[in-house]
C-alpha cells in the first residue's frame, strides 16, 4: 500500500477532563469533561477507525490482524502502541503502571505500560508528579499510610516542548492545565496511589490500588534522562527524543519541504500544528492540525510540504 492510512480518534470522558480537545483541535468531543483523545489506537477500550482508502471503515485492530503486510509483519498479537492527546483540566491521579511481567501476572491479556509525554501546551505554573523520594518499599508504604504526599512526591515544573520518558514502575501524574501527547504501549492498566479524595459520578471515592501499586513501583525512583538529538534535513528540523525497546519518538518541524524514507515496519504520525501535504508516488494528500495517520510498510519515499509540527513514533 503506497498511501498514508488516515484515522479517526475515539474519546474518553474523565473527571479531570475539559474542552481543549475541541477548542484547540476542533474535535467533536462527547462532553465538557473529555480528557483523552485516543488518536491511534487498536485497544479494545477505544479504537481508531480508518477513514481513507480501500480499508475505510475498518477498525485498526482488524487491519492489524487481517493485513499484517501493512505493518511489516511486525511480531505482536495486538497493535503494540497507543497514541493519545490528554487534556488535564484538573490534576490526574497519582498512579503507576506495571511492566510486561507484572501485567501478565496481575492482569489478563494486557501489556505493561511504558509511556512518554510531549508537552504540547500548559499553563504558566503547570507541573507534573515525576517520581518519589522513598528509598525502600517499607518507607513508601509508611509515607502513603501517613498521607505524607508533600514529602513523598517529586514535582517538576513543565513548559511547552518538554519531553518526559516514563518507564513502567514510575510513580507519576500529569498536573492541571497541561495538554500532552502521550506515546505508550497499548495498555489501559493503571494503579491509583492517590486521588485527592475525589469522588466519582456515583458519589463514592474512586478506587485506589495500593497493594498492586506498591508491588510494581520502582523503589527508589530512577530517572532516565532524555537527551534529544537534533538534526536539519532539507527545510526541516528533526528531533529524536527517545529510542528504546518499545518505541522511538521524534518531532518533525517542517519549514517548507522535506523528503523522507519510510524505513520502519510502520510509522505513526500526529499533526500538532500547521498544515500542508504529504506527497506519495506523485499524489498529494492534504494534512492539517489534529490529524493522525499511519505510514505503512514499504511505502515509497514521501515528501512533506508546508509549515507544520508533527510527532512521529514507531516500534
């Protein structure tokens, strides 16, 4: 297949969500508490649907299962990655995700969840929880039981353009006033550690998962430093944020024109800003802010024209 595969997202309402997905990206969101755009997803809890070409109308999971040639016959039972845009109108819960080993032993049919965040935009005083100060599991449990959140949690100020790599086992939370593009393993397993004593729609406090959270948390916290690699190609700037066992994530800033090669099993592309075209085999496809698409295996060399900022990932 020598053309990009354009997708329509699914949306998730969250008590911490807001309306930025509509005001910034013009998405048709379900409510004023829409927290998550599952932009490129083959996960059963919120799937993307193909909206272009010969596979129009198919779910991404069906495409993955029935047409492995589009993805370079990549070895994974499920589509391995999940791309989201998160609108944190309020603080997310302090949480932690399991790795593949714990996910297999504690959950049924789920991957672990290593993720990373690109800060699209944020309020001036926005911050995240990124790690903790406990040195042992015993100390972690004690501080949780004593509600020593200010002493336990490590907070970091954030700014537009920041990037954070969040391996499984990292205690974390996205803070209010932050808009984030998240690249992650395709998993929906989250263990809440602290939720500010909030109540859900039923009036009850939301469930915590302390036993599982303590079991999977990395103690002491380990920060993997992100050292972006920046290079100029044609009339564009390419920044590589991370290359690890689950995904590589890049930012393409196109200032007029760039010619590139699709040399991966597949590439996932999200247009954060601007507009232009992607030209493949002498055919130009318009692309604009808020669109998401897949570049399939063995797609010919392609040309991006225009002025735009894109986040690109691949396994």
